[in-house]
């Protein structure tokens, strides 16, 4: 299983055009600088230990983690893993699945988890949508989409992750009352996000749920760079509404 997980993850993080995706790509590059040999060993060891099992089989929180956990949280696009690792440390009885197609970010998270010895994290090194399709209805108690690619050019707007069809996928797996945190530092994308959520019947933005980073969320490296460049992030904390009878 360890070797299978590494082979799957290596394949998932490849830009090989012979492995087409059924989804319109909503993220940018897969790879940055060539990883050092030491970082590659960390990556392979981490993938063998923390990867979500490959395949199409439904996922069960009771068997996905090494021990029973109280709830399941999902982070889509965890970047360098700062936020995911911090949430895992602060909430040891919560299982977290992190999705990230960028190889360097996956390697960085593996290094963080290795140093901390965490056992409540699983990694999906690919597009989040196939992973979401494997989750049971109402199984996710909290989800995070922090600073997704804003795709600022008009011709690329169709690649923005926050779209009505993606919210349909999330609405199925989020439990009634679950919180979905979304953050962006791009004003135009913020307008887009607010409009898409406002038109979706499964989500509501409670009064006071828009503003600065929540106290229990660490500042990520990306957010720090944005702040240094004079851009402030806005956090939106949506609630999954209970399905109407």
C-alpha cells in the first residue's frame, strides 16, 4: 500500500498530458524548483504515510485515520501547509484531509507533519473534486478554501474554483451547520465569491461572518506576502444550511 500510495501521488502531481482530467483546471503550476534529494525523500515518505488511498472507493473517517476521531475537516488548496498543520496541532481529535496539487506545497506539509509527528492528517495531492466525490453525504464538519487562485483575466474566470457547480459538490458533503471558510485578497474575486454564494440555496453568510482572519487561524506565507504588498485578506465564514423538507 505504501508503494502504491507513492506511485499514485507521483502520478497525480505530474503534468503528463496523457493523463487528462475530466475537470477544468482551477489551479496553476504543479511544480516549482527541482526538489532536493532530502526533500524528495521527505515527500515520498510523507506520501507513503499520509496519502489518501488511491482509487474510487468511498472514504470512511473511521478507517481513514489510525485512530477514532471526532470529526472530519477538509482544506482545499493548502499551499505550504502552514494552516493545515496548525489546525491539526490545535485540534488533535479532528481528522483533516488536505488537497493540494502543487508538489512543493505537498513536500512542505510532509516536512511539517514529520517534525510534529501528527497522525490526524491525510493528503490528497491532486484536484480536490475527485476526492470530494468519494466522501459520504454530510461527513465534513468544516472546510477551508484559503486564497485560491483568483484567475484575474476575464478569459480565465471560468477556471475560478468558486463556481455554482463546485458549491453543489461541497453542499453534498458538508453537514448541516458546517462552516465553510473562504478567504481572498483579490477585490474582484471577492465580489465574484459573494455573488456565487448569494445565489446558492445551500449556504448563508451570518451577520458578522465577514472580515479579518479568525483568531484560530494562523497567517499563511501567502497571506503574509500579500500583506507586505499592501493587500489585505478578507475571510468569509459561510454556514451550510439544513436541507429544506
